[in-house]
């Protein structure tokens, strides 16, 4: 088995492993294999798999020395590091394994993390019931919901017990959305 060049999620540049045999080529030969690595096979949910499920066997045709296992990538919505698909040939009474029994295909992700910015779209808030609003905007990939962690600074204190306001420190931006608003409701703490 031999690995080919890397595969890319968003293109038709899929990966391949080539299985090679020597000896008698007159009969077709089915080779069994297992699949491992860090990439995940699609299991009926194309949004979350890295490649299409492999059947676990490949047949080398009669009078041929090679067969190709295609690693068909999937353009999932996850932002990931490069992942691997490892094909390992299985033992069988029908053939003897040679020195190279494993091949690796690297799947290179195409999803660039989005860029986030924050602005105060209503910067005046008061304890008398006038909230303030921060808007977090994203540009780039909007294909998945995004959990955003944030922190607050300034002279007002963030606490649900005796503070000036309370914000939890995280907000979720929905899939497809380009912004989410964080509303700051001042707490009337009776202090000046």
C-alpha cells in the first residue's frame, strides 16, 4: 500500500491509497483492510464527517497488479487541523502481506476561522432601565454556530450579587448569522 498526495476538503482533490500485489496476476484478488486515523467517516451526517465511509475491501482485477482505494473527502463545517486517514491491510489466507501494509492520507481543512469584532451600538446604559448593547460581528465562515467567550473590563463590576450588571461571559452566534447582540442590563444597586 502506498499513500498519495494530501487531500483537500473543499475540492475534488481526493486522496488515494494504492494496493499493489506481486506473484500470480491471473485471478482477481480481494484485499481486506481496516481504517483508522484522526479523521472521521461520514455516518449519514455530511455536515460532520471528513470523508465518505470506506467499504473495508478492494478488489485487484485479474491481470492487474494494483487497485486504488479512493478517500473521497467531505467539506464539513468544522474548523480543524490536518487530519489523517490510515488504511491498514488485513491478514487473509488468500494472500501474504508484504513489508508495507499501511498507507496514510492527510486531509487538509479548508475552513478558515472567522474574524470577530465588537462594538458598543448603544453605549449609554442606566440603572433606571435603559440597557446598553454590545454587538459582536463575524466575517468569514458562518456555516456553523459559534460559542464566543468574552470578558468585561471597566469601573462597573460584573456580578449577579451586588454588582452593577451581570453578563455570563459567553454567547452563541447562530449558524448563518453575522452578528449577535449582548445586552447589558444595569442592576439598580441603590449605591451612587
